[in-house]
């Protein structure tokens, strides 16, 4: 990979985060931080802010996805409808198309906080409004009405992710700190997932779904505090000031095509291999996403059991997965870590088929533990890897491009998950259909695994 030089605002001059120190995929080539140094860095205020922003990023996600599906199934909605309404999550896959706005435009009035913080604050207000709307209309208001508020929530959440991801990468001083902030973000993100995937289910059993979603809206509003305490990244501002204004022809071209030209200038044809691998990497987690909670419902598992297992075994396994992925990335390198993550993902997803034979609480806890570890491990590995491929000045757009790439195919395919289960039901029975679909989804880990092995070979040849 060629190393670009610092200079004016031309496309080829933007230094990637990877080349500001030493490539993240070759950790042995840079000085390793001691355990004491890492512990000292954990005391930085921006690490605490990143924890909170990670929580803000994770809170809305399942409330328009799996947990939303549980609510719909609980109220008698068909699996087909649940599968299709999950397409509101396409907002996360399409965010690359409006990410240049987040990179190049300040939010009116709120922009006084800074570009990144202004966008974060606006989106947090919109997410809060969307969740309150879902809680107010409920399923009694019709799928179109609650789906519209879910779409608003997903759109605002996806836009918030653009700003938060850019803030995370730009606030880091080097690639090691990117890993540190990424781990902090993932901890916050996963805590939010536990709340919206476990505690909310226990709450819904007692106070109902609408009141539970209202409580989530209150938590989202509290996340505004993190945005107010965040500091606007200074080093990215220097690069942005060198750019031509967006309203000029050169500035518009740089905003729209500059990030993509820069990406392939840095990575050449290997960039295509990277994008294809990223596009397939999370399929084992995504494809059956809308069916997890309906599966638990149809297995006869109580809300309290699901909430307890997720909030105990799932939470512990999540933190172990985050820590293990961070340690693996530093000690073994990102590509081996990505490979391990895929193996965990495939096995974790396929393991859910065991519940169709025996849904005993102990087996459910074991399956949930494996899945929580696998998802957090693979998630951290992929986020660090994608972060290492971005360039200052194009951070929001390039990371949005990469994250949209990994979300697009999975978001599309999961819309058919309900049809898949219902089509297989006459052949295998309802639980057998679920089991067959989970095993088939686990096998989707094989193609990206082969691509990773090829990518590892290509990069070793380059060295």
C-alpha cells in the first residue's frame, strides 16, 4: 500500500489513519504499549465519553429490529410482516449516501457545538422523538404508523452512527488509541443491547411494550449529556479547513467521489477484496436477526427467562468477547482476529438449532453465551479493521461506506427470514424450520472466511 503525503486538499494527499503511525494489520511493527500504559489511557475523559456515546449508538438499534419484532409477534403479527418491516434497518445500510453531508456541513444552530457534536445532538433528539412516537401509537395504531416512527428512529440512529464513528476515529491520536476507543464504544454499545434485548423484555412483561419504549426514549434523551461533554476533534478540523467549500464544483466533487478515490488510491485493487469481505462478514448475525425473538416466543420461553439469561450469561460473555477481540487484534493481528470471529459467528448462529430439540434453560444459556461472545468478538474485530482503513477528511463518509457495505446484503436478506421459516414449516414443522434456517445461516460464514484467507495471502505477498 502506498503511503500518501501530507499537503493540500487534493484527493490523493489525505493520510489514512492506518498510515499516520504504522498499519493496524501489522501490530508487531510498532511499539507495543505496556499494560500500565493502557490502564493509564483508560482514565482519559474521552474514553468515558466514548462509553456513553457507544451506549447512545447501541440503544436504538434493536428497538427497530429484533426487539421490535418481539413486540410485533407478542401482539400477533405474522412472521412475514415482521420480516418485511425489519427493512426499516436499511437506513443503516444506505447511510453512506448522506454521510458526505455529515462530513461537510454543520447543523444550523447546533453546529455551534462543532460539526460532529452538532450532528450527534440533532440525531439524539430525533431518535428520542421516534421512540416516543412508537410508544404512543403502538401496534393498535397500525403497522404503517408504528413502522413510520420506526423508520424515523432508524434513520436518525444511522445518521448518529455516522457522526459518532467519525468522532471516535478522529479523536484518536494513533491506531492503538483507535482500538482503545473502539473497545470503549463496544462496551457501551453492548450494554445498550443488553438493556434493549433483555431488560426491556422483562419490563414489557410487567408494564407493557409502550411504557417500556417510553423508558428507552428517556434513556436516549439522557445520552445528550455525553454529547455536551465531548470535545470536538481538533486534528480533523485542520484537514477540513484545507478543503474547498461544498458549494463549489471542486468541493462538491471532493465530497461525493473524493472518499472513494482516496480509498482505492490507498488500497488499489485489494480494496475490492476488502469491500467484498466486509459485505459478507456479518451475514451469520444478520440473516436470521428478525427471527430470534419470535423463535423464543414459539419455543415457549418466558420473557423473564430470556431477559435473565441475556442479562447475566449474555452480558458476561459479551465483555469477554470484547476483551478477547481487542487482545487478539494487538497480539495476533487483525486478519487472524477476523478469521477467528467468523468461526465463532458461524458456530454461534448454528447452535440455536439445538434449542428446537431441547429448550432447557441450561442449554439456552449455553447457546446464548456462545452467541454473545461470538457477536461481540466479531463486531470489535470488524470495527477496528474498518476504522484502520479510513482517511482524515473523509472519515465519516469512508467509514459509512464500509459499514454500509457490511450491512446492506444482510439487511436485505433478513427481510426474507420470515418467508424462509414459513416456507420450511410444512416440511420440517415450525421448530424444525427455525433450526434448518439457523444452520444454513451459520454456513454463510464460509465465503467471507475464504476471502479473508485470500486477503491474508495477498497482503503477505505485498510485504
